């Protein structure tokens, strides 16, 4: 009985760690994309439209890799 409870606790902890990791990666990607857009604005000397910012963000993610992209590590 105690062994089953310990296994459940360990399994729940692994799930929590994985969820936290995924959220952290997503948060970092958003932060990096925001910094990339800010840097591009400085280089081009103006802020872009929402559509152009989204395009730059999408292009960045395509080149940098997504959350589950193991090639980008």
C-alpha cells in the first residue's frame, strides 16, 4: 500500500515537473520573440504593424525551433 502511494506521488511529481518545464519553455520563447521584435525595431528604426510583428515572430520560431524541437537544443 505504501509502495503504491509512493509510486503515485513520484508519478504526479514527474507530471508537475514536465508541465512546469513546458510552461517555462513557452514563456522563454515569448520573451525571446519579444526581444527579437524590439531589436528589429531598433535596426529598422520603426515599430512594425501587428501583422509584421507576428510574421517576424513566426519566422523566428520556424528558424529557432518550437517547444518540442530537439534539433534546436
